[in-house]
């Protein structure tokens, strides 16, 4: 099974976030068929990333349902990282003569999602990245990223580094043929737990930030979040 296929990836992100759920609950929440979630949980169980247990229904106290508990989050994160290499998603890098905070403020106007070290800086007391990393959201293919590159290229070269990554919104939602507007794409990615809106811009969630760091070969940088989210000491 390909863990970064559209529905599968969204389901795996939900499993990492919830830590405990049933197939039926997840299918209803994601708006997908029970058959689709069944395939995902079969794969998770076969690889020992989750364990199945019976839970009493909350409403009646009698009915029982199978609940899957996340038992090996680091194993799942590593499995996803084998298929999702951040270096392959990187569209361009450059260095500009703009203060970091000013650059962050300017990029917010272009419907980007800050990720990797830039997102981690929101959650960690100790980690500070000197690079501004972000996903280009919406548009067709590399179109949005090319627009951003042209806009940023007009600035003088400097010491503030930035890196732009591609993000096909269909990877984190239902497949669609038409282009997705940036605002609509961000709303979708927010609803599925990939990103969250803040007064300082849109950032990847804690779970997605950890996923990205694993996919970028920087799992060590996520040690504080691993401890906070899943009680893991790396």
C-alpha cells in the first residue's frame, strides 16, 4: 500500500493525531467509504503500527466496536518518510536581503503554509531555524510556485534563506480535475488536520510538522513534539 495516496495519507494523519479511533468513526469523519478505511487499518495492523481492541459503546453501554490504538508512531512516521522525500518536493531555494520577520509577513499575503523549521519554531522553546520554509498552495502544478519565485527574485540577494515546497492539494483531499483556489485549498487542508490558521499565518499542525521533519531526515529536531504528542523519547 502507498501511504501517501490521497485517502490513505489523510487517514494516516488522522490516526497519528487521534491515537485511537474506529474504522467507522474515521470513515464518517473523512467522508470516505468503510472499505477504504478498512484497507488502511489492515495495513496498519499487519505492520504493527496499531493494535485492535474492543470498546464499549458510549451511547448504550452495551454495543461493542473495534477500536484501533496507535502503538508505534515512530514506525509509522518512518514508513511514510520512505515514500515522501521532502527534497523531491522542494521547488526552489534562494536568499534575499529581507529581515526574516518581514519576509514571513510578506509571504502570508501569498497563501502559503509555513512548514519544517519555520513551523517547528512555534512549538519548540529551543529550536530556531534560520530558513523560512513553506508550501506553495493552490493553482495548477508549479504555477503558484513560479509566481512566488518571480516575486521574490526581484529582491536583492541577501542572507535570509527560504525554501519553497510543492503541495498538491489532491494528496490531502478528494481527487479533483479542476484547479483549486488557494483560499479553498487552505480551508481543506485545515479541515483535514494538515494545517492551522494563526494570527501570524498558516502553519502545519504539530503532527504534520513532525511528519515533514521525518521526511526531511530531521527527526531529531522533532524530539520535543515526539515527547509531547506520543510520549516518545528520541
